[in-house]
């Protein structure tokens, strides 16, 4: 009798283990799928960062073409002076300095860059409204449209150029944009990976670049969806209501 009960207990234990395995199997599968998804996302993130780094020019290169206008986005050392030098050398007819602090004016620029005084009175415009790259793009679009410009040389720091081009291209899809990357001392003195400040700046800029791309693609999707013609039955209903 005891032997029979022992066998029954073993059978029940096996059945219970089988039930547990049946419940745990889907959980294990989901965990494996989640782990794989995380690895794929991390791999894509790292690969994207490598591609982002490949877009950052290590040296300054003069534009190979001239443009109708020049736009410099403030925020980095020597950006404005480089843009004014391009204007003085005839790379564009007019210059927009976008993102100027409201307390600054032409007098401040003239004091810091005395050689720019003649150009400030004839060929340089200041934009004090822009507070970030997105508003830089909006103000640049307004300025270029008001002056009938069709091509622009964009001056900004090398690490900022990829995101600037995303925003500017989205704001002005028909505008020809020629990048001119300014290389600061941070990138000349030592490799970026040996400097904690440079590495943090690049990772931060990469995150902003990804966010800008996501927002731009969402804007394009929404714009395309809103521009699609209404279904035929909706158009007929609208026509009937109008009649």
C-alpha cells in the first residue's frame, strides 16, 4: 500500500512539474525575445553613433562653390569670424548671423571683429529670435524667402553640422545647402575619445540628432497624411453638402 502511495506521489509530482514547465516556457521565450531585441537596439544605436562620427569633418575645408547667401549658427568659437571671412571673400552676397543674444548688436561684433565693420553696414543681418537649432532653421527660411535666395552656405561647428542640416533641410526642402564645418580647438588638440568633455558633447549631440530625425520623420508623415485626398465617398458627401 505504501509503495502504491509513493508511486502516486511521484506521478503527481511529475504532473506538477510538467504544469510548471508549461507555464514557464512562454516566459522564457519572451525573455529571450526581449534580450535579443535589446541587443538589436544597442547594436543599431552603436552603429548609428559610428555613422554619426563619420559625418563629422576633422578639418576645415573651404566651400567648392559659391552661394546666394551665408548663414552662421551662433554657439561655437570662431563660427562668426569664419562666416564673415567667407562673406568678405565673395562666397555669398549676404550673411545672416542666427541666434544673436538680444543684448548684442552690430557694435559688439564690430568691437570683437574690427575688420567686419564695412560689411556690417551693407551685407550682414542679425537674427535675435532663434534660441535653438530648430528656430535657427525657421528664421533662416524666413530670411532666405524674403531675399529670394536659393542657395546657402551653412556655417556651424563640425559636431553640430549633421543636426543643423537635418533641421534646415526639413525647413527648406528646395534650398541648396552647402556645409562649412568649423573645427574648434577641442578637436585639434587630442582625439575625442581621450577627452571626457569631448566624448560627453558628442554623445549628447548624437542624442539630439536622433531626436531631430524622429521629429522630422513624424512631421513628414503627418504632412503627407494630411495632404492625401479624401476618399471618393467623402468627397461626394462634401460636394452634396456644399450644394
